[in-house]
C-alpha cells in the first residue's frame, strides 16, 4: 500500500520554548566567543630576521618588548623533535578538542592522593593559552584555560597551534621560541637536533629561569637528563643513546649574529610584519668587508668613517653594504652608502666615455693642459702643475682637471647631467647653484651617493648597460638602458686599469693571480670626501672615507685613504677568473679628432694675469715675498715668462710661475710659447702707501 508524504509533527509550546532557549544560548555563546576572542595577535609579533641570498643569518631584531621571539616554521624544525615533544607533553595532541579529559582526570587523582601537583594535565593548547594570557595557577584559571583552548582549537589548525607554541615558549632570559633558543645555545636553526639537544629544548620551557643553561648549568643538566630518561620510557630511544646524550656538555648562551645593520634595518622597514626577510647580500663577504673597514678605521681619527659597497655586476645584486666602520664611532648610525657627498674626480670616466661614445673626441685626441679661463671659471689641476699637450686617455689616467673641464664644455653640462640621470644616478645640484649645472660638474661640484657611483661604474663593467642595484631578493630589473656602447665602456675600463698604482701595490700585469682592477679615485673640495671606485672580477666596488658631518680632513685624498681599502676589498673576492684573451684593436683616430680643438679654433697666446694696464698692489718685495702668480691661455706649452727682460722661473713644488718684483714701478711682462708666439702686457706695481 502506497503511503503519502509524512507530515511533520507540530512543536508543542514547551518544545518551542526549549528551542528558543537553545538558540538564544548558542547565539550568546557565539557572541561571547567573538567579544572575548583569545589574543592571538601576539603570535604574529615576532623578531624579524634578515637572511643573505644563501639563507645564512645576517641580523635579527628584538620585539617591542625587548625579547628575541623568532617565528617557528614547522617545515624548518626537526620533525623528530616535534614528535618527541608531543609524546612527552601531550600524547593525544592530534585528537583532543583543546583539553585532554584523560590527562586532567589522571592529574586530579594524583593531586588528591599526594596533596600537591605531581603531574600536569595541561595540553600544548592550554600551555599556549598561558603564554598568551598570564593568570595565577588556580582551579578557576584552569577552567578558563580549558575554555580558551577550545576557542583556539576552533580558530587554528593543529599545526598552527604547535607552531604558535614553539614561537612563544620561554627558554630563559629574553629568549622565546625554539628557534631563538637553538640559535642562542647551539648557534644554528633547529632543523636537525641530537638527542641531548632535543631533551634540553623540551625541558627548558617548564622552568625557563631555574634551568637556564648559562646561569644554572647543573639544574639544566638534571632536567635534560630526566627528559632523556623519559625518551627511553616512551620507547623513543634506547638506554645506550640516552647515556651518550647525558655525556654532552651543557651549552652557554652565545650572542646572535650582527652584520649589515644599515641594510637590515632598511629591509625590515620595507617589509613590515615579515618574520623572515631575504636579501641579496653575501654574509661571508659582508663580514669580511666590515672587518676590513674596522681595521683601516683604527688609523683614522675617531670622527672619521669608512663605507664600502660591493655589487655583483651580473644581476646588480648588492653583495656587501658597509654603512660605516662601527656604531661606536661618530656618525655610526648613519648609512654613508646613501649619504649625499661631492664625488670629486670620480665622475671623470663617464665624462670621457660620453665624449668617446658620441665621437666628440677619442682616447688619443690631444688636448692642451694649460691655464685657461672658461668664462668666469678658472680651474687648476690638483697638484697645481700643467703638462702641455696630453691625450685624453692620459688625462683620465692622471686625473687632470683642465682637460676634463674642456671636455665638459664641449659636451655640455646639462647634457652630461641628463646622461647620468638616465643611467640611474640622482644628481643633486648645490642649493646656491642655478637650475642649470655648470662646468664644475666635471670636478665633482654636485651631490651623489656611494650607491649612485657604484651603479654608474657597474654600467661600465656591464659593457655600458645601466641597471638599478638590488638589495632585496633579486628580481627583474626596473629598467635596463644603454649608457654608452660596449666598446666605449670597455675602452674606458682599459684606460683605468693602466692608471698609476699606489705605492706598495704591484700592478696586476706583473703580479701573478692578482686582480686587474680598473679604478678611479676622487677627492672633494676641501678634502671632505675621499673616494675609490673599481671594477674587476665581475664586481663593482666603491669606498668612501670621510667625516659624516662633512668637516674637512686636510691632506686626506682618495688615493691615500680610500684606494688601499679598495684593493684589499678586491683581494677578498679571491682569485679572479682568467681574463679573456683579446687582441687590442683600436681604430685609427679620425683626422678631425687628432686635436681636441676644432679647426681654426686654436687660441692665440694671451696673458690672463696680470691684465694690461692694471695696477697691482704688492705689500712685500724681493725673493722672500709671496709674489704674483702669472697665468696665460692659448699657445703651446711650455711657456716662458719674462719681466723687464729678466726670465721668471717656475716653482718646483707647484709648477706655477711666480714673479716677485724687486720694487714698485712700471713693468713689461712677456710670455713666449714653444712655437715662438709671444704676448706682453704693461702693469704698474705699487705699494700700499
């Protein structure tokens, strides 16, 4: 017989009341659970750790509370340690809802019999509750812990709960979490642990201060040995292994690695909330260059600092960034790799590279190194000597100023600045300057950072390709731009590699196994900044030496202060790869580029000082007086000077021609160049009276 659909029985009035009460109770429990949720946000407040490109620890930072709390990631913690921890602390961890009724009943019976606590009934989840919220150890607190544990179990997976416990568990002092403890006591992450190490790390959280290995080694040993015996009782290891573990020494606490603080702070600030921050740095090279900076800083005054930046050209990964020689020195908290300073002559290679690349000149082009006024600008060489006709490649090797300014005048200061900016350098003009850059740009009259300069030199090392530097995990380039042609960049490096070496440094051409470094030094105006930049062995390295406050350091040059550090930095890279054997081929110089001056542009010989008809005030006369510095432009060096027919000699120390009149009066001053051209002027020398 076919039956029809069943009709649900109507609820009685009493049933409706019970359903309403049940629904209201569930709603109340849900509301209370949401209003009084467990404070799980503390689990996410961890100490950020900065790693190098191989995963080696560079530096970590404490939490706001001053604790070392490292994020525990189960995939990076010995799985056997996890298994043993659960077996000892909470054998039904994977199955219970947050509390273990069997363990609680056993603990209660034991307490009733002994009149004191003899065994614990808390699960790992309940222990996590105590780490999140501190309460007195009472029966009421235990009930709250059970409720809180159930709340946590409803919000987190078992693996997340275990990771949270291993992140917050106390290990003595300001150590929290198994990673911090393993680092402090064993100097490595807990990816692999032996029996004794596992036993110690399981024993410490139960009484972290009383069992601190660095303060109470006997208590730590006793607790560890008891856990080893528990391993045997649980069938985790045999007795022989336990006895071997008991023979292990109790470790002391070691300081955490501290390297690349400036780079690490920047990376952590750029990745807020990250427990682990990866970088492009190389921990070994970073430590070596930090030690190098400290070693050289010993001979400097306490207000001076040294910064070094090393970049692997292939990929532009920053492998070492030394912001200073130590935070105990003045300005040690300032990252001097990013401080804006005057580069001095360190920009000259790029000036000539652009001139060569755009066929404005060639390395073999002759240029006159002689006194010359560029509008209102009258530059001098660093040593105050002039060398007559020189090739541009020799002018670059010896860092002559006059040829550099003449080259910039031909290129155009604005055009040069734009080329540097396009290559990724941020060129800061002096505040007092006009919006347009001037010819002082050739001699470093702008602001650049060590990062800017290394990025430019890395472009030369990459056959003229400009790319940004990378300090974080190596990613795709933000840009890749052609700065100069490959043959131009290679030729400039070839010139720099044959620059005069400092005293005591054997040139790479005659030193077996030594790196051949293409280098350039720079000294800013007033001896405020000493630079040395180099390219070799697949790296571009820059060194800065100076005072962070910008005060002068008389006599401190890039060659004397920074260049020795640069060569030692390249030595630390190890034996360079053998260079490719290439036959040098240089195209013949086009007739139009034989001389830097255009046809018909050669200046006639003229006297700049003293100008004709001038009256010059002289306070002292004779051979002991300071005298007047004579200068001319045009003509072909060497220049010979005469005053009233008497030859005026050049000083050996400065190379300048100094005329010392014997008495007041009118004088005829004459200059003659190597081709016999002459120029003369008539001046009046008078006294103050």
